[in-house]
């Protein structure tokens, strides 16, 4: 089993609130990656930068992440898990944000946990192992 890292981890690390390298060291030898949804969220953050300087710095940070970690696509296998999961959660009256649901489905499809700082959404997904970094 590996860990799919949520954007909240990278945002906390960028803001100096998390030692990302220390967490990655603890997972040395384990598979660690991100979903295409997380990649999209990080790239969105680049384009939301307030100043040109912040954008350059943030873009370098995001590109270093994208170059150093595997990025898992949203494919048909994940789509099947996503459709079932979304229907089951909705039937139980549980609604998650679209991105969190896609990330959770990706992790479940691969048998991975989600490393996150989000203590509201991901723990509501049945069968999903959540790691708080």
C-alpha cells in the first residue's frame, strides 16, 4: 500500500507549517504519489498567485513536485470506483467536494491511503485509510 498525497499537504509545506521532507523520509521505500486532481489543484494555485514573484516561486515549487512524484490519472478503473462511491455516499446523505471525492476514489481504486490535513472530508469515506501529516 502507498500514499496518495492531497494538496493540503503541499500547501502546508509551502507555508512552512509542515516539514514535507521529514514525512517523505518516514515513507522511504513506500509508494508515494499524487492524483491528477491534486496536480490540477496545485497548478490552479500557481495561477492564483497575487504577485509575479509569488507566481514564479510557486510555479517552481509545483513543477518540482510534478517532476518528482508519480501522477496517477483518472481512468476507467477509478471512474468505476468513483461512480459507486458517489452513489453510496449520496444515498447515505453524505456529500463531499467533487475534488475530494475524485482523490478518495483514486486512492481506493489503487488500495492506497490519502495523506492529508483535511480532517472533515476524507474520514467520511468508508474504507479509506487517512493519514494526517
